[in-house]
C-alpha cells in the first residue's frame, strides 16, 4: 500500500488527525507494536514525580490526576465549601500569622 507524502510542516493537531488515518491503514502486527509503545509511554508518564507533600513524600502524576478526579466528582456532587466560606477560613488562617 502506498501512502501519500506527509506534508513537512504539519501542526500537532494535523499530525494527530493524520495519525488516526494511518492507524486505520496499518496491519495488526504493526498496530500492536505502536499500541504497546503508546501504552508504555502513558504509564511511564503517570509514574513520574510531579511534586512533594509538605512532609516530603513524592506525588506522582497518576496520583495527582486521581485525586483531581475525586475532587471534581465531589464538587459536582455538591460537596465542599462555598467561596464565601473559603474566604472566611482564609481570613482566619491569615489572622493567626499576623
């Protein structure tokens, strides 16, 4: 199968669109290899340390994303505090250090 030439200056968005077209054209063996490469890369990124807790414990990208998803779900469920309550608590915290 002959593929058309790839334009030299493609944006990332154009590359992603073109990659989806290419995936539909490749055989199953090559697809499996590409899939495994992408899966390995994504999993490696999730295990990267992105920061530390105040106690010095590492926080990975995967842990951060998991916690963020949980917090978004809680907010959507109506849990949490209002902005007014947050301001009140913040003023109390600041008053302690003045």
